[in-house]
C-alpha cells in the first residue's frame, strides 16, 4: 500500500519563447494572476485556481536546460485542462473571440469530475488548452 494519495495537480511548467505574449494570454484572456517571479533563473508562476502554471523562457537558465524551444513539431505537452465555473459556453466563446482567440467547438469530454462540456483553444505558442465545464448530472 502506498504511503500517499494524489490530491490534485499542483502545477505545470511550460517552456516559452515569447514570455510577454504567454503572460498576456494566461492573465488577460484566461484570468490567471502573477503570483511569483524569479527573474534571475527565469521562472514566472501564475495562479490558476488552486494550481499554478509556471512559464519558463527558453533563453533563461531554467528554460535552456530543456533543449530546443517548443513548436508544432516538438510541443511541451499534449494539452492542459482548466476547470471553469460557471461554464456558460456562449459567454466563454464570445469572450475568447473578443480576445482574438479562435475556440474549437463545445464538445462533451471526460475529465476528473466526469463527462461534461469542454472547449479547446491554443495559447500564443500553440499549446492546447482545454476549458472544462462541470460534469453533466446523470
């Protein structure tokens, strides 16, 4: 038996080429807040609910350790999923379009809470971000 139980995802780290564009997207479009900066090593931590999204520029100390910059042929991850509340798909889509973001269709997908609505979008460096609503009641 394990001496621990996973509670939630604490944070993810994205290696980035354009720090300002990524900060603008996660702060202005998605509503994260800048929680902590360690400029000397190149670490910018954004609060996303009870989790963190860390941005690490590829031209700084931490980012250089990861090799080549991410791109279409070498992404950082498949996607990250952010749970949203409330989830009004029409309002979310209108907001995203006003911000210059092209949302995918609203589809039902399975997540940690169960089956429910979600929308895929891309951040400025083509990382896929899933915006997830609450599970459908059965």
